[in-house]
C-alpha cells in the first residue's frame, strides 16, 4: 500500500501546486484523494470518473444518514413505521450504493484471471465459496465481498479526509509547529517534495510528525463515540455495575479530554507525545479485539499526506482568516468541521532558511 499512497499523494500535491496562491477547499480535495486511494486498492482503478462516482455516493450517504429525521430513529425506533421522507432518501442512497458496487463486482468476475489478483476485489472474489475450516472460519460468500467493499468506502474515505482537515486547521492556528515539522522533514528526508520515501515503518525518524498526528487524533477523534458493544456477562466499569445484555457506547473523546489523565487536555500540544511514557495511548481507533481494521491504512495516509504536503507547501490561512476549531453543531457519527479554505504557498525546490518562504 505504501508505494500506492505515496504515488497518489504526489499526484495530489502536483494538482495543488497548480492552484498555488488561490484559496483551496482542502476538505473536498482530501476527500477525493482518500477516495482515489480506496478505489485503487479495491478496484485497481483510479480513473477520475469512478473516483467521483464513489465520492458523490459517499457524500450523499453521509448527508442523508446524518439528517435529524434518520438520527431520531435510533432514539424512537417505532417511528420507522411512519412515513419518513428522510428514510426514503436513505433507502434510495443505499440502492444507488449497492448498484455501483454490484457493477464493479460484475466487471471483475467477467475479466479476472484465476490465480492473479489485480486488487482486493479480485482476491476476495477468488476466495468465494472456499471452506476455511483450517483457519477456524466459515465460507466467504459474495455478499461478504459486497459489504467489505462498502465498509472500505464508508469507513476508509471521509474519516481520514476529515482527520487530515483537522490537522491542517490546527497547523494554521500553530504556525510554529508547522515550521518545526518542515525543519524535521527537511532534515530527515531532504528538501523538496519528492525523493526520499516517508519512513512509515520507522516513525522515530519523524517524531514530531508522529506526535502531531497523535495529538490531532486525541483532540478530534473523527468518530468520538465508538461502536456500541453488548455485555456478555455482568461486569463493572469504574465502580458502575453493568448487567448482562447492556449496550455500552465508549466515549472516546471524553477519555481523550479527561483532566485526570491528560495535562491541559484542551490545548494542542504535540510535544506531550515526545516524552517517553508521559502520555497514555490515544484511543481514536479503539483497542483490543474490536480495534478498527483500517487503522494501519489510515495512519499510513495521515503520515504520508501530511509529510508530502508540508514538504511541498507552507499552509497559510486564506484571506488571513483562521478556520474554526469548533466541531460542527449537528448530530452525526463523524466529528465534522466547519468548511474552510487554505492557501498553499509553494516552498520551492530548496530550503530557503528557517521560517522564510518565497
């Protein structure tokens, strides 16, 4: 995955260089980039038409799902039996999603060659129907492949794009951190936006970048409430008795802002992660047996995209206006932010000196 993510990110930076000096709606650009990465991994294709088709589909689903008329059904379930235009829109969005996925699966089945895998879909389809008793697993069905593709697009695009947008917003508010990051990247990887690969497997070479990613995930976990879990036996948490069969929803953001655990938790301070053993683990991806399966890919994207972006550009507020760091006041699964624009100032092929920009 690493060469693919680096290649697509490099192409992204080249597109951004063409817009240098003009305000850029960076959230949409990140969203298209993460969608291109998932399209290439899943379908071996990053054609603009397919990327935009999936991007529009995901955006439509997110907007519809987060509407109050849908959110209220989780609170008052019996309302789903009454006329609800929002629910009808959601069903149409789901049908459109399934139609797009089924078309891709059909094209793959018609063109794939046994024993050869162009992408993840080829690999999964060639495992359909095989018994995996030796691995303690059941049979893989085509329906599993279909929903795995859906999970990749719903869980692997907007979440990462939103986290990248939060990172840019925080760096606009803290230009001193941005300058230190650029100095670290220039020192470890050399000047310029190409050349040395991002040492994803050795984050100790870029400690401040890793710490910045951790701090963004701590302050703005894109999914602030983890998935619901159901207790299988009576238990207790911090002195509270939890009976069997109780639904428990972990509050990840609450844990990240706990003043008894974190020093000045509301402040953006990446350096808190530079002291060995000084900070506990960030829980943005969950933990244990139910940890997010997409964590390795998401962390790879966060490091590579931020590294290449900061090597190529200095981030500046558009028209001198800093973005809001307050999440959007609306119900939803993701901790989304208010739209903003950024100006990307090219750093040039060489380093001009500390804090100096062309």
